[in-house]
C-alpha cells in the first residue's frame, strides 16, 4: 500500500468511526424516546383517576401519534445510517484485501465523493444499497468478515426491538379503546388495529425482510 492509499484508508477509517458514532447516537435517542413514551402512556391508561376525566383522553391520542411517528422515524433513520456504516466497512475491507481493481477503483480513488453519491443517489430502486452490499459478499463468499449485513446487534436493535415496541403500542391502543369506548365491540378494535398495521405495512415488511435476510 503506497502513501496515497494509506491516507485514503485512514480517511475512510475516520469516516467509518464517525458514521458508526452517529448510528449509535440515533439508536440511543430513539430507544430513549420510546422507553419514555410507552411507560408514560401505560401510566395514563392504567391510572384510575385518569378514567374520571374523559377530556384527558385528548392528551393520550397525540401521545400515541407521536410515539408511532418516532417509531417509524427510528427505523428509517437507522436503516439508512446502517448502510452508510456498511459502505465504509466495505471500503476498508477492499483496502485491506488490496483490491485495487477496475470494479472497485472509483470508490477507492475518490472515497468521499463516492460516499456522498452513495448517500444521495435517490434515483435507484429502494433496495439498491442492500444489493451493493450483498454483491460485495458474493464476490468474497470465502470470507465471512465480508458479510456486512449479518450482525446480531443490527438484527436486535434495528429489527427485533422495533417489532417489540410496535406490538406494545398496539396493545396500549387496544387497551385505551376498550377502556374509554366500552360500547365498541372487539371487531371494531380489530379493524382499528388492522388499519394501523396497514398504514405501517411498508415499514413492517422491511423489518421482516431484514430479519429473514440476516438470519
């Protein structure tokens, strides 16, 4: 590795550290917000004094909307930033394996430019970033360290935990409907929950696909 390549690798390493730090901070922000909003909602729902004042229900509804919006944002932001981390790791692996060939040459000649293109290219199909990472692993099937999508931490924090929080929100919403609108039967509750699931169908589908792909 010549001096220029070493400088490029050092730059990519710093970029990878920065992107990973941002990803961890985003995870912490979203986990903290969900960990506050869900218990707060549960306390309000289960409080006997709360039932005596039906007007307070209008405080609970915005809380549900805020919680679900943050949940949706959590998945979108961490997924995007996670791919940025994987891209930087992919470049580092290419440097370490000395793959200065035509296929990867553009990425290695101008790493920051290619990274910004990676972040901003919105004209391609939704899963193109995942396909790039998968193609890299296909080219290195004999090297398990190149499977950048198989991570227990990513699977747990970005897929399993969000599923858990979503089901908690659905349980809280169901309990609220049951407690405050006792005239509504179980079929109406199911229809409301199913409608919410349809609204977040795309996000839930992405979570399922990620769980299957990461094994």
